[in-house]
């Protein structure tokens, strides 16, 4: 278990890095504009790429700064809609690879977007999201494995189902996971508000960062065993710090490592996500 001194140290380092990156980014942006290196005016009218869903098992998404949306729709195609000229979209080895290739510095991203649509009920083997600075919205995604490395921006994952394992690294901003059922979640939070509403299965590990967190389980609490790693933050189960009476479950384990900020854990009746 980490001591409170190490928790303070890691949080201080994280906050320092955020400040350094922010200051450096602003400085580079100004220099980029002055030297003509920034990718100002690199946006085009929206264009659409379309692929047969059959044969695409994986999604590999690398977004530098655009607003990103991933959601289901009716039809049998996987479609990518964007207004970014420099976006590359390729199908290779059963994977659809989407990469935003901007200039050395991106100076204006307020109107840039990437939208990916997939058939209702489609299940991916692997979804890999590498995000920079921009909001992310994912709806009704089912995948065996999810790997998400989040940057600066708000992220909303709604009606999310991961059957094998999920590895999510939080960035700076809101992270909201709702109507979810996730197996073997490894979540490392950054800075900002976090909320989870859903079900966990298997072995799960949540390392909280800096900010307030709300974790709502819509499930039978007798399935869960909690291992709480105390730090300098505050964690409550219905207004108490006593997790002993929800430690008997063997089906699902949840390790909670405190960060800085209040963490609230609650249980409610199971909900139907259909």
C-alpha cells in the first residue's frame, strides 16, 4: 500500500506535468503560427469513407485534437465522416485504422471532427483509442477488449460493454462511463470529475486521480469484494467509510486506490440496458 507521502508526491508530479504541458503547448502554438508551421486552414467540407463491416475486427483510432464520436447506426457498413483533410483512413489486417495527421502544431481545432458509425449490435475484437485534446463521445459500443488513452477533453462512454478486458488511462477533464458492463477494468484516472454507472465483472482496479468521483453499481452488492487502498482522499459507501459488509462476494473484485478528492460508492437495483 502506498503511504500518504507517496500519494502527495505522485499527485504533485501529475499536476506539475499538466501545468508544464499547458504552458509549453501555448508557447509552441504561438511560435508555430509565427513561423507558419501550424496547421491553420487544414479543414475541408465533410467527406465520408465507407467499409463493409464483415472482416473488420479491430478499430485503431489516433486523434490529435479533433472532436471524436463513435456510435452505432442502422445498416451493414462502417462509415467514417470527417472534415479534416489530413485524416488517413485505411483498412489493413482486419483492422480499420484512423489517424489524424496534422501539422507540427495544430492552432485551430474548434471545428474539426471525426465521426465513426458501425452497425447496431456489432461486436469488435479490439478497440484502441489514442486521444490528444478534444471531446470524445462513444455510444452503444461492444468489444472484447478496449484500450483508451485519453488526453485533455471531456469523454462520455455510454452503453459500453467490454467482455474480456478494458484498460483506460484518464487525462484532464470529465470522464463519464454510464450504462456499462465491463470485465477486468484497469482504470487509471487523471485530473477531473469521474463517474461510473453500471456493472463490473472479474478483477477490477481503479486508481483515482485528482477530483471528485461517483461510482454507482447497478447490481447485487453480494457479488463484490472491495479492496480499499487508503490515501489522503475521502471515500464513502453511503455516507460511511465501512466497506466490511460488502466484502463477502467472490465473483467480482474491485480494488479502489484513493487519490485526492471525494469518492462516493453506491449500489442500486440492476437496470436493463436494452
